[in-house]
């Protein structure tokens, strides 16, 4: 699994009994330290890299060593650009989850998806019943 933007999902996946190999990239140094601290007990195959510059953040996917990943989570900065990086891998068997896809600023990046990609939108509670969010699942057809 590859993830742009570390956090609760990083920790959740790292604690699964059959934890997958998780590579995550984070742009915020304080958040990176917090996630690293939370992972210190349940590390398994989880790595969280700090990449503050946009080019380094996006490039982390190509240099992750897990191409193609089974799952790509997009939940950090530069989400639209992250989706462009991930698009070629969807028809090759990777699934993409785009968090906060309900936000108007992200709607444009879904407008011209290739016909080889199926888009399924979801909306529901996230981190508590009062915090509803949209997320989109992208899979190859």
C-alpha cells in the first residue's frame, strides 16, 4: 500500500494482524513526528517518509519500491497531482481511495477520467459521527 498523507489510516493498516507493507509520505514535520511516535509500537512493514517539497512528495510514489501497489490512498497535500501520478497504475490492478473528494476544489480532477477507470463515490462518517466526508474509489474496469 502507498499513501500520500499519513495519519489514522497509516496507524490502522499498520496494526492489522496481517499488516500489509505500508509506505506513506507526509509533508508536515510535526504531523510526521506524531505519526512516527504512534507507529513505534506497531511498526511491522510501515515506513513514513517526510517530504516537504512538492516534487519530492510526488516522486516518493515512483521511488517507493512497491509499484504497482494494491492500494493507493490520497489524503494529503497536492491531491489532484497525486491522482495524476496514480492514474496509470489503476488499470494495472491498483485501487485508489481519494479522501475528501466531496470538496469542490477536487471535483475538477475527476472530470476527465479515462473510460478504463470506474469511479464510485461514497459519503459518510469519518473519525466520529459528526464529521462526514466524501471519498472516491477508483478501480480498473
